[in-house]
C-alpha cells in the first residue's frame, strides 16, 4: 500500500518542475485553442469538434496540443 504524498512533502525542486510543466501545458493548450478557433475548418485535419475535447479535457502532458500544432493543421493552399 502506498502512502499519498502531499504538496508540502515534495522538495522545492520537484514543486518547481511540476509548476513549470503545468505552465507549459497550459500555454500549449491556450495556443492550440486560439488557433483552432481562428483557423477555418478546411485548414484542419479532421473535424474541429473532435479536436476540442482532446485539447480541453484530456490531461496529456502537452502531447495533444503538440499533435494539433504539428500535424492537425493544414497549410493554406496545400492539399490534405
């Protein structure tokens, strides 16, 4: 049986790493959501509505926002 660790039990270094990760994930999500809202559906791989829950609900350690930003967008004027 494992004992749950509390925030106060963590070292200052570990706390900083967790905070930095949370800030990075939040920033990636914000950038991806703004881009998703502004970009026309024709420039997105897959339906816009399918990206929304993945970007907002899923805690993905930045994987889903990065996937959207790197592979989910089409370049204007280029076929799919």
